């Protein structure tokens, strides 16, 4: 490759060992500039204390009144480094409220302050007062809006008033999201001696049974594994449960957890408070809320079914299918040093892209449903820590995961529906920060792309790429493609060994070739 097309390495993020990153001279594209993100400082350790939850006096200040089904301005104020997103609305006409103003007790307000949750986001400001009144809630908000605190604080406040084991249950569609929610409860609960258990598939049931036998106050779980324990674990019961949360409800139903949820509801008392949170309100979610909620209050901060935040800049790049990999490398060189998530449609393609990128010297790591639970969490932790700056993922990572600093999302494969597009690009521009999303569109994707634009209610601008500059990478990419084919072939030949499950499934092939890709096939066994 001509040296004129390379630029000096100015590594701002760690890369995997291997050849130097391919670099070239190019002017920065619109919306690519990255804002610095403060490091998250929340404590994530669970208190070892076996003592009871300590009582705390309730705050006398009640916040919020009527809940409006329209987008409301977030106002100014600080935001947490995690999921406490603000600024999704227009310029703040209404100042963001503190948690004390919303009626949260001092003990939890102090915990929030310590964890740098200082001001309530719109979904929190609308949900928390309603929840403290004892009402069921349907919460509609895009990812990154702060939904976890919106249900965690009211549950913990009720637990402080009447402590008991097995008090609350949170259901999440994926193992990673369940682990993340558990971390939030652990961080808040460290100040009040909370016991929280995360129960997900892919881990040992015996150790989970022991954890459940210790009577945690809060359980965060994926539906399939929790149902296994309800049916098989001796002495485990939720007959005294007071709070049920279904987070990312649309995703739960997309992954065909509906029948499992129906079974689970039979193990749970009718006299309970139920919170259902979702990014979209589909007919399936409507049916679920009718079956599980009583006289709920609908809380919404989304003015559109397919709304994206105003700080997100979105582009498309129209290219010939045959040069798709070459254009991907061109984009990644444009975004050199930035934290990037690449979405592919299949497990096979995810693995292939990760191998190709590593051969070219990029710090890339794959994330998909055929990895073991340990490998998936390891991939996320490396990406969060910055030891890998590119995450190549299927839609298993598209919902709910709170990665504090993602600068760019690249849709290598377009999703099959607009809802998934919104979920994918929601990985960036979180918590009021700016972000960039670029969708690669080939001659075979035009119809799908037009549907996405129609759902968004706007035409996306094109991302300008100089073809001559792009083709500089063609020879190196061809070499990397050959290497990836060889490595994939070796993995396929060794299928069945640890870490080599690129096709088929360990459960006998269910969800294999021919199965609809509406959701990542590998997600169907999340529980």
C-alpha cells in the first residue's frame, strides 16, 4: 500500500496484538468528533451483610403530578455516567428534578448522590411519583433513558418500609441486561444491606439454587432459567412477591418468551405491583399488559414510535455488495480511535468480520448468542474497559446494554425491521452525549432502507466516501478475507469443541437454517 495513504499512528485506544492499523490521510466527516466521557465511578459490589434492610424515614416532598403521553423536555443538570440519560427532548423549558423532589427517601437519595445520579431523567421524573402512589406502570422510553432507576428506586423504597425476602422480581430478555440491572441494584443496595441474586441461563443451576436459598430481597432473571427454578428447585417460591418488573418487554416477546411468561404468572400472586417497560408498544405488548397489569398508568417520553435522540447523527453509505468489506475498513479508518459497535445479521458473519478485522490489526472482539456466558461477559468487559475498541455483534447486544461510551454504530447488515434499527443505533448518543450511526446500504437493501426512513419520518443524508481512497484498502482486505475463510473453515471442522459453534446449536439444531431472523436466532435460549 502506498505510504501516502497512511497516517502516523496516534493510538487513543488499545488494539489487539497484530499488524499495525491501516491508516490514511482523510478529512474528518461530519458528526464524527468524539466528546470526552467521564469514567463511571459507581460502586458495583454487593454488601456481604446478612442483616435486614434498614428502615429509613420517607421524604415528605412529593414530586410530579399528572403523566402526559408526549415527549417532555429534560432540562439542564448533571447526568450519571451510566443509564441516567438526559437531554432527549428539546431545549429544557422545565428544570430536571432531584430525586428528593420526586419523593424518594433520604437513604436512597444519598445512595444516588454517591453514585453520581444527581438529576432525574424524563422517564424517571414521570414514573417515580406514580410508582410511589402504588400504581402499576407501563413505561415507554427509548434505550439509554434511565429506565432501570425508574423502577429500582420505588421498589427499594417500598422494601425499606416493609422489609421481606423475595420482595421483587425483574425479568430481562438477555443475560447481559440482567447482569447490568443486577449491578444497579447492588450499587444502590450496598448502602442499605440489600441482597440481590442474578439468575440467568448458561450458569450452574446448583449454585443459583444456593443463592435463592439465601432468600434475596431482589431477583433479576431471564425468564427461561427462572421458570426452571420455579419448577425444579425445592423450597423456592414467589408466592409472597410484591413487585414484578418486565424490562424491555417488546424484546421479551420478540424472543418468544410469551408462553414462559404466561406460565410464570401462575407462580406469582395477583396482589402485586407490576411495572412494564418497553421501547415500543406493539400489539403483543398490549396483550401482555392486559394480562398482567391492573389499571396501569401509561408513562411515555417518546413522541414517536421510532424516535431517535436529537444528539444522534445518522447517515447511510450506498455501495456495491461486492466491496462491502472494503468500505467497512474505510469507515473504521475514518473512525480510528473511536469506540465502535458493528452490527451484523448472523453469528457466522459476526465471527468472520471479527477475524478479518483482527488480521488487519484492529482491536475487534465478537459478541453473539453462541458464545458461552463467560465469553460474552468477557467480550463486553474488554470493550467497556477499552482494551478492545471495536465490538462486532448480533442483535443480542442491541437492547438495553449500558456501555458508557460508544462513539459510533455501524450497521454492516441492515436490520429487517425499523424497531431493531432504533434499538441498534440507541447504543450511541446515550446520556445526552453525541453519537454517530452509519448504515451500509447495498443494491439489495434499498427496499428495507426505505422502510426504515419512512418509519423514522425523515430521509437520512449520505455519508461521502471517495471511491479512490476506499479502493486503496482493497488488496489488504482481500488478503484478510482469505485468512478469515481459512480460520472459519478450521472452526467449522472442529465444531463441537469449546468456542467453535458457528452454525447450528448445542440443543440439537433448533432455530438453525431456515429459521426467521426477526431476532438473533441464538437469543431464543437466553433463559
